[in-house]
C-alpha cells in the first residue's frame, strides 16, 4: 500500500477530516488529526478517534510544532490555505492534499462531479436516483452528505460515484478529474473567503482542469465556461439556444420532449435546469427516456429548498433556507412569479451587495421583511423599493410577514445569505422557520 507507515497530518476534525483520517488509517498510515477548536463535541470525537488508533490535537496543540516530520497533509475543505493551522506545513514545504484529492487517488469508480453556485445538491440527488433506476450501483456524496473519503472506505465496488464539489474542495486538487463534470450556474458568493469574484470563479473552474477530449462537460448555457477540453453539452431554462431547453413546462432536446416538469414534484426554473443536467448525464450514459422519466417522476427535492411547509387561510409558507446567496434568492422569487410575495431575507454579512436583485424584488415582491446581521445593508441597497421592514429575529419576521401578506399570498423565506450569524447552518435555520410557522398558525 502506498500509504503504509507514512506519517499523515489531517487538518480539521469535521466530517471530511474524520473520514480522511479513517481512510488513511485503513491504508496503513500513521495518522494525527489537528483542529484549533476545543468544543465539547470535538472532545467527544477525540475519545472515539483515539480508540480507533487516530491521535488528535486540539486547541493550541492544533498548530503543529513538528510539520517537517510528516510525509504529507490532508486538508478539510472548510480550511483556507491562509489559515494559521496550515502555515507550518506550507513553510516546511510539505505536500498538501485536499480530502477529495486524497480519496480520488484510491478510487476505481467513474466520477460525476457537480459544481456551481446553486442547485448542486438537488442535481446530485436526481442524477443518483436516475442512474440507480437504470440499474447502476451508485453512491452520492462529497460536499453534500457523505465525504468522498467515507465512500471509498466502504470497500464497495460502485459503478459510479456522484459528487457535489464545492469551490473550497477544488482549491487543492492536483489530479482529480470527473469523467462528467457539471457546471450548474455561477453567481457572486463566498466573497468572505475569496479576494475577488474572479478568484471564486477560478476555484470552480478547477473541476475541468484535468479533463480530456474523452470526458464530458455539462454546462449552463447562460454563463458557459470557455476553453473546455471535454465534449460539451449546454442547458438553460431561459432560452432555447442550448442542447437542453424548456418550452412551457417541457424539457426538450433534439426536438424531442424528454420530461414534462409539471408531472414531477419539482417546481421552478432552477429545478427545470437541475432536471436537464440529470437527463443529460443519463443520455450520455445511453439510457432511454422511459427509464429517465420513471425516476424523475418519483424524485422529491431535499428539504429547505422551496419547500412548502404549510398553507393556512390561503397563504403558502415556503422554506428556502438553502438560499445562501443572492442568485438562489432571485431564482426562488422567479419561481413564484404572479403570486403576492412577502420575502423574508437576511443573515450573515458576507460583504456582497444586494443591488443586483433590486429589479427582481421590485417587479415580483410586494413586501420585504429583513432580519440578521446584514439587514441594514440590504435595506440600504433596496432603499428605493420603499417596502423593507426591519425586525430583530425570525419569529418577529414571520409575525410581520403574516400581517403584510394578502389572501392567497406567499411568505417566501429565502435569506439570500448564509446563516452563521444566528444559526448553526441552513438546516438549523430552516427548521427554526418551520417551527415558527407551526407555532404561528396553530
């Protein structure tokens, strides 16, 4: 085994770091995991990992004192190369791999990689469901669900592994190369991590860097990446000048109706594009329309993505907590065009201007309720709209929204930013919204 008796430092004691540590240990390596945190949860993880034979250093000890003694480093995607925990290894010239690169080197399955600003998780899940329906043995994971290293450590022979791949994961790849790479869309995000929008885009573009002319790139026709080496398929729900496009509710390719979206459980133009991608993957793999349709009709989107929580006295309460950037929020608003929309938005301040969403909000939203760290910034960006109401928390936001919404309207919870100012993640935020709705209407 190429990792037998190698000394490996793993940075980050989250899901990816723990999975990479276990995979490295199973390959015969001597593993030490470093994390500068020191929470009760981390200390519980230490006990379990120590019992498995993995040494862990937390807190101040999480900054390695002898970096030159390690053969290489595996870095969790949530860690930036600029952080203090990485610097000793960079200064010592130690080879640094991301978790996804490490797992790829031990993978025999065909890889489908999905990146983009929005739609990655739903797209990965639809692809996985369609391929399973067509008879393949499939695993899905990556940035969503199970870490790649955890899937590899299964020692199960999967025909295909479908991975959601974030820009953070792509920053540290060297050889990682999916046979089919998907670019769902691109919009401003993560400018609290990247110096510029160009840096963010360049990180995303890494998904194509190692592809050749026998590989495939499935890309959004509106913001299509240039100079791709792979065979390219385009899609768009916004115009017909693409390989896959939308006519009414019908997804069409080569003048053939593949799926009528109205027959599925997915709504909105963003979900039409997610379906297009999954169909394109299945078509590349040679599957027939009937097989694709059966899986598409049965698929239900994961929670917190334009999820109908309740309908009370004609008002729909929609949980779109997964909308952690402006592009996702705009897509959600467009999905409910023609309704009386009260938008509930706001959260962590990521240094992004909301001016670009002004036109969409002005045309389609009747009232806006803002809460969270960036509520004042959004209110300033949208001051010309004259319909923003600032509140202290989510419970108050819902009460105000209910006073503002008209009969048969929609209260759309689509924050347009991440949740870490007040919540542990978008799931925690979405669950808080659900609980508030239930309390409010019962």
